[in-house]
C-alpha cells in the first residue's frame, strides 16, 4: 500500500497518509468513456409525433375532372390511395410527398435511447476514473492531500494563494484566467 504526503496550506509536508487500493487501479479510458456515455444518455427523453399530424386538414385534390374520372392526366403523387364511390378521388394528404401531408419517416417513441452498462463494469470504470486523477511520480501514485486547515478559507484570493503554494498553478491556468 502506498502513502501520500499531507501538505499544509503553504506547501510543506505535515505527515504521511496511507492510500486506499483504489489509487493503484489500472487506468482504462475506454471504460471510463463508456460509463460517461451511459450516464449522459439517461438525460435523453423519447421524441415522438402526434399520430394525426398532417392528417387533420381539409386539403383534398380538386381538379377539372374531380368527378367520374379515370385517373388520367395526374402524377403518381397526386393520385389518391383510397377509392371513393362514383369515381371520385380520395384524400391526398395521406401521401407523405403531398403538400400538408403526413411526415414520411417520423420519430419513433419506441427508439432505444438509454445506453445500459453493467453494475460491475460501472464500478470498475469509477475506480479507473479515480485512479486517473492521481499524478504519478516515479511510478507511484501521488495524490495531493491537504490538511483540514483548507476548510477555514473563505475568499477566492486566499484559495488562489494556496493553489500557487501547492504548485497547482499550471493545472489551473487553463480553467482560471485570472490567476496572478
């Protein structure tokens, strides 16, 4: 089992702390990414459409020969798909390519959105992510452990001074632009 130094607010060592075995876990980025994707897909909601969308309209084909015609002089999309009495043409709006018609390929509510991950696999990914946060020096894990005095800090300016004294300025410059 490895040990880590307990650092004071000014960056000096105050003692040693035995690290748990989770910090010696193998880092597997592909497993961590799979767990992250599984967590992010839980936020997705199923998309669907109204069953009668595009159908509740009075749109119908009216032409010069609307009654008693044989279907000549019409395009395939305009030709209705239902037969009515007396040779009249049916409704055009049920054809997806017709104007104000129904949607051709609507969203399916039954679509599988949530990515599942096994419990043991998730626990392994969590342990791998925790061990990836540790800075390794000389092949040994070396996490930064700070004494309980850090809980008494109340201002951001004081916290930035502590980060500078712990040697974390390079890790924070990308996310905090106001470090001086």
